[in-house]
C-alpha cells in the first residue's frame, strides 16, 4: 500500500509529545501500532521500519520517547555522543512517565477518523521494552518486542514493584518476544529469566531466538541482517493482522 506521513503533537502529563504518523493513503479506518524507538528516537532506520509496517495496512505511530528531555524533533546520532545522551535519558525518565505517554496516545488516536480503535505495540531495543510495557495497558491487544533491554535487570527508574518484569502478570494481550543470541545487552541468563517469568505467569506469548546481534533490524551499520529483518517484519505483520483485525 502507498502510505502518507505527518507529525502530530499531543499533550501528555509530562509535556507536549511529537508523534509521527505513518498510514495508508487509502481511505478507511485501520488498526494502530505504537512503534517505540531505540534511545536515539526517530532515526532514518526507525522511520523506514515504521513505513514498512504501515504499508501493510496499519496506522503506525512513532512517539518521541524522551520528549520531556529534548527539544521537539530531536534525533540522536549513532555515535558515542548520541549513545551517551540516549542512555542518560533512558535512566532519567521513569516507567510511569512512559505509561502516561501510552495512555495519552490511546486517548488521542482512538478519536481519529482513520483509526479503528484497536491498538498494538512494537519496538526495538529500549522500544522493545516499551512495547512490552505498553502491553500492561488493557487497550494494547498485542506487542512485538525486538531485543528488549532492561526488562530482566530492572534498571529503568520506577516505583517499587512497578518494574516491567514484576508486572508481567498484568499483561493481557499476546506477546511475541524476539532475541539475538549474540546480543551483549541481554545475556542468556537474562533471556531465560524473562522466559521463565512468562511461563510462571501463564502469559500468551511466542518466543524466538535467532543467531543475530543487537540491533540486527537496523538497516545502517555492520550488525544489520537483511534476511533476518525481513523474517521479523513478516512475523510482526502476521501478529498484528491476527490480533488487530478482529470485529
């Protein structure tokens, strides 16, 4: 499908948040996917991933995940300076603030004439965690989480017992968890910890571990695996067609 793109600034409890909306040019109403970025915000690879998903018949919404901490439109570079700033932002913003961002997006976009009011979540790296986190909201019917960081380690600030690992039992939607075995940011032990938590809490989930490095979806840099990325896009499209096109 041919798509269109526009920016939409919405109000949240922690300030104005810019969201970039990718959606089919065709008239009609489509399910929504919140696409949470890595720490660098909406880089060119993130934009291309969002466009890829939108072309399969979804409204894909990319929020600026650190909108409170940066001027609107900030995109960090894939370099040491960008990484340092992004990691600083990650360890500054609370999970509760991310939660209120998700609520604000649901409240805004469920009123838009091009949305069906059905919502999923998808993300990479930090965004994989935020997609998992978004699934705590009962409005999120499914989440596709790619190499999600910090779930197992509880290193993003939050109130006591409100970390995403502990809250796993509250997820009601379907999860797909995708990992790279060569990812240094989430060890084998970390992945096993999350897997066991999903089993222990009897969540509905599918689990994939590939021979891939961290950020294997990012189509810049030497860690990109095009064949693996294509396989994951297909799996994500299948998940959201299955869970978000219900009457």
